[in-house]
C-alpha cells in the first residue's frame, strides 16, 4: 500500500557555541548562575555601547560549518532582527540575514529505508541569544534572567529533506554527535544549548499540500519525534475535513506541550518583513581570514559517521557495535588505544561493550572512570584469544584489574588462572565428570544432547574453571562416542 501522503520536515537548530564569553562583549557565559549577574551595557543594549566580535565565536562557527560540509563565506555581514520581547532588552538581535557565514552543506543520516540520506544544510549563521523568562511556581509572577543575552548561537537551517519523525530524530542525534566530536558545543538539549524547531507539512499525491507548521518549545529528541507524529496526524485530519481550502491558510507556529504530547496554536508565522532587518550599523562587514578556515579544516577530527563506517569496514564490527563505540568520541578514542598487538578489534570491542560497559553502567559512570589504561584491556583480550586464560577466568582477571590496576598477565600469574590445555589433565577431568554424572553420560550416549552441559560443567569444575573449553568439549565427545 502506498502512503496517502508524504511527510516533509525541515529543521531549524539553534546551537550554543562553547565560548567562555559572550558574542559581542566580555561577559561570562554561565549556565545556572545567579540570575542577572553576567551583564554589561553591550549585552543590555544601553545607548552608546558598542559590540566587538568574539573571535572564538567566529572560529567555532567556522568549525561547525566545516563539520557540516558547508562553504564558508569569504565576506559576511551583520544585521539587526528587530522585535519586542521582554527577554530582549535591546529590542533587536544581532544576526546575519542575507550573507550567512556558512551555506550549502549536508549531514548524512540513516534513512528510514536503511540507505544513507544526505540532509542538505541550507545555511548556518551566527547570532546572539536572548534572555530567559520563566514562571515562578506557586505565584502569579514571571521573572526575567538576562544572563543568556548575547550568548553566541549558530542557527543551522536544513532543507526539508527529512521524511518522518524518526529521520528527524536521527538528524538531531547525528548533529549532536558531530558538534561534540568537533568540540564546538555541548549540544545539551536539557540545558537549552541545542534548541530545535521542526517545520512540518504533508504533500498528497494530487499535489495538495498542508500549510507549513513550525513547532516550538521542544526540549528533547524524543519530544521532537512525538511533536512531528502529532502534527502529521493533526494535519491529515484537517486536510480530510477541509481539503483544498487549506492551501490558503498561512504558515503558523505551534508550541509543543510535553504533558499532553500535543501541539497548540501560537500565532501565524512572521515573515522576514515583520522583523525589519537592516545592516547592523555598529559592526563592519566581516572578511573571514582564509588561513583561519584552512586551519580549522585541517584540525577537524574524523567525524562520527566516517569513524563508524571505518569500524565496520576495517575492524569487521557490526554496524550496531560500531555505532555504540562511536556515539561518544571519548569512548571511540579509548577503544582505539586499547587495540594493542595480538588482540582482535572485534574481541576488544566485545570486552569493552560487554564487561566494561556493564561495570560502568552499574556505577553510572563514564569511560574516564575505568581504573586502568586502555592498553590493559587489549592485553587481556590477547590473553583470552591466545588461550592463555579462558573467557570465564578472563572475567575474573578483569574484576581484579579493576580493584588493583595490575597488568592482566600479572593477575593471571598471581592467581594461577592460566588455562589448562594439557591433554592428560583434560582427559582426567572428563573421565571424572562422566563417573560423577552417570545419568547424564547415559543420556548423551542415548542421543539426548541437552545433557551434555552437565558434563561440561562437571569437567570444568574439576579443572577449577580454568580448562580450555574447546579441548574439554572435544575430549568429552570422544569419550562418550
Ligand atoms: Zn555583556
């Protein structure tokens, strides 16, 4: 069955760049500080105050643009976006209107059909943030905190290339990973340093379209997906009820309500005319130094998607494992440092995502909490793969390393965990197991192979858990034949 309509989603993201100070003054950028303590005449827009561009904001904007494969403008300029709002004491934001810093990039994601989709980035421009107003619980008052005024943002606008709520969610996850790898933003949606506004509408096979709706106040990736799913259902119901007359409805803005999962009409959307953009008179046009762009291009690390592909192709990892290891750059770096001679990349990945992650999750801690250097995990993997210890004893070695920080081979020697492969010792253990479990042995001989596990367990126990499982299995099979 073909879908009765296509879903079209474009995404606007406001990304807070990770600078120490604000975009046009020397006030500190600090989340969660005492309200209204990081202010000066410039970020308050007092008469006569003059903005000066923070070079670090420009550098991080260029770097983010390059990570999104954008072209960086050789010359850009600043514009005032004028509007009144209580959290905007200046009455305007300094932004970039017709000459954005970055344009024509893309971000690759997994499409719903499993192929790679290139989501085009139309533009990314620098601007300053507003303050925040919030309601005081239990009172009728709203309060204003202007600390955020003037914080540097990069507004990243995609083309409407996303075809579902899931693709929109994957786009945001990928964007968050890319800026974390590039080191340009914390990308934390809860703290509001990555804010997104999906634009949603539907197209029907006869060419009819529902009007574009921009959704605001969405504070997590899962809520972006919820908001889009709600909009798709709501717009289709509207279209079924009103049909073609919808084409004349203007674009609108709706807010997302986390509690109900619904979007609520806020206003018809402003056009650029409503903002009366004009060139910022206090800042000259900006010539971007080509040397800065080339230095940032050269310093850009391998990005998460390229790294994930490399892990699949060069290391033979599953796409899932490669995704887990590359989701956080620190984990991927740790993993690669653990790849020492003698250990297979797949084996090290299994130990890391299995035993090590289980311990970290139990302690709710990150990769930096592993109490030994990465190479030690590679050495342990090599000991298991080289059959110096079996996998079960390997886990004991890891536990001990976690407490003592010792090298794995020292743990094996000290605790006498070396694997027993000596044919005589293995055979003796297997004979003892058959003697101790006569019923299981008879069952296996009669073709009931599920009883084999009991004999394996008994033989491994006789070898104090240190037997070579493959040798034990082969020997038992021989003896029972
Ligand atoms: Zn200031």
